[in-house]
C-alpha cells in the first residue's frame, strides 16, 4: 500500500511550495481590479441603498397604518 | 489489516487527522463546559471528528477519473486501495503523466500497462472527501454525510430553510420601532466588502474572496449558501469560521466597541420604551421587504424569500402550527443536518492548508470591521440626532442574532446600570441579518 501521509511523512514536492501568506493560484495581475472595485463599492452602495429604501417603506407603512387606525376610531 | 480480515484506519491516520480531532474536541469542550453556542459547536465538532477517522466513509465521494489526453500506458504508479495526495501521479503514459486532481484513495483501476487510452476515457474510480468543481470533476456522494452535504448544502436546500426558521424566530418589532437602526445594519456590511478586498490582495480569486467576505455578515446560512455556489472547495473553512466567530462574539465585540467609543459615549442613556408596533405593520414588513429586495436583487430570492415567509408565519397569527414547527422541531432538524455536514466537510487534507489560516484571519477581520463600521456610523449619526443613540448598539449590526445584542446589553449595564440596551440593539441586529442576506444576493448576482 502506498502511504503518502503516515506520521513522519513529508508532503510530496508536487503539492508543496505555497508561500505561507498567500493563497495558491491567483496572481494579483490576474484579478480584474475594475470589477472588484465595482463589486465592492457597488455592492455596499446597493445594500445601503436597499436598507434606506426599507427605512422609507417602514415610515410610509407606519403613516398609512396610523391613518387607518385613526380613521377607524 | 486486522487479523487479515478487515482494514483498519491506523495506517492512514496521520498528524493532520489527530490535530483536527483535537480541534473538534475543543469545539465540544467550548460548547459543553463554556456553554458557547452548544447547538452549533457540538455537531460541528463531532462532524470534524467523524471525518478525520480514516476509512469511515461518512464523507466519501466517488469520482470517475477521465483521461485528459490520449496515450499508451507505460506504468501504473498506484494500486487499488492506495491513498494519495492531490497531484499524485496515477499513470505514466507515453504522452505524459496523469495526476490525481484531488486527494483520496484509489477505488478501482480501469486500465493496465500497455493499454492505449483515448482522451475522456474513464481510467480509474477514486474515492475522495474533497469538494470539487462539479462541472470539471463531477463526483457522486457515497457516504451518509456526503449525501446530506450534497443534497442539503450543495443543492442549496438546507441554508434557505434554516433562514425560514430564523425568520420565524425573529421579532422585527424593535427595528420597526426605530427604523433608523436599519442604517447600522447596513453599515455593518462594510466588513463584508473590506474582507472581500483584503482576500483579493491575499491572492484569493473573486469568488473565493466573496465567500470569505460574507463571513462578516455573521449569518451561517448566508455564508454556507454563498460559498456553496461560488467556492464550494472552501466551504468547510468559511462555515467553521462564521459559526466559530458567532460563538465568539462575546470575545470579539467588546474590545472593538471599547476601542472606538469613549466612556461618556458608552454611558449614553436610551429610553427603554419603544414605539408600539401594530400587527398590520408587522405583517406588511415581510411582504414589502420581499417585493422590494427581490425586485432589486433577484439572486437574493431564496434567502430573503425564506427569511420573510418564516417571519410572516410568525406575525400573521393564523399559522400557529407552522410557526411552532419552524421554531422548534424543524429548526432543530435542519441544525442537526447542516452542522453535522459542515463539520464533516473538514478533513485534515482540505482544512490544514495555509489558505485556511488566511481564511480564519480574514474572517475575524471581517467580523471586527463590521462591528467597527456600525459603531462609527452610530457616532456619525449622533452628530445630527437630537436624541442621541448609544453608539454601542452599532456593534450589534454584526448579525449574530441575538448574541451581539446581548453583548451590547451587558456592556451597557456595566457602564450605566439604568441603561437597558437590549431592545435597542435588537434593531441593528436584525437589520444586519437582512443586510447580510442582501449582500450575499449581490455577490451571487455579480459573480454567480
């Protein structure tokens, strides 16, 4: 049986070699930084904007329900 | 072999498995002895132990390995039953080497020396515990937990259903009474995007960075859902980071809040009584939110839709049976399946990588910066508000509901015994849950 990882085993050279502080596989020149900035800024702006919109809808709902409750009285 | 009869796990057990078992035991210790999120950490810890006992088969996937190129087999480098690491040489052809794309064990070999093979021909059956890109390397679950993981998590069924149960457990009343706290939940999503950027700088690709960033949303189902779609190979690390940091909120939040606030600010008194919310408002909120959010971000539909339908069950008052089920038996069932499967997605070979440590570090950065952003926005809002808000409640925008709010309550009481901040902190807390689901949907809409 081929035991590639008993207690004293060293990882094979083919899978070794990852620098400790960088994840494997992607150089910074391979990332579309334009898309990354758009995703981050646009995404955060969208989340913020939607929650502001929900704030507005909550206030509008409150006004309408208060008016309905007021009319019923 | 034991007495020549059956194969034991000892020959394949290595230091990595031992370390993961110790970590799993550590989670169980924290859950039982320290009472830290026991419903999550006990099954996650036990799942980690199960999957790191070799040959248990609980998390096994079968992969039919196809030849990437044509050629004649010159040498068969492994035998049936051999274990291998990712990139191990399986066959030597006259045209090159065929390496294993995953770690695992050889189940069966379909070809022998001297045989000619064509590109795309099935040449071996491998058993692996690694999550693969199914388009590139399709696998079939053959273990108990791999089936639960595949059909529950990777088919995106369990996370939205968990969100349904969370919706049934969530009271949006405090947020509706003080809707400006929605902004604090929004601000907390800054941590998501900061971690997204930092992950790119650290060398992760866009989909991995999004899966790491969403940890800062502090919502386990959202993290699992987004990662299962964008970067399933790191789902173990991101899920365990998210759930662990949710359990560690009492340790993460206070230093961040103390660093960014003065004693005087922490003592700001907030009146305990909140506006009474009518039943109609509580019924309309999930309906309006569903329509608005899903029209703008359609990819958030599974999470937001399930969250809001669960809340509607709770608030409408005519579906008590559904509400009770969602709040009790159903949520417990989903929790068992989801957390066992998440725990079992962490075999040592996958988890003990330098990038896992990076993910854990970026996860805590995401959490801490989310809390910081909420506190900072609360302080900015106080520049314009007549009735000041205690900026500590901004830290509760990290939506580990209700732990963040409880932490803020305890801190508030320490600073000012008259201050009861729990209900005020619940506003940003539940707003953060909505914000996290939206942030997840945005990532899926852009990168999915």
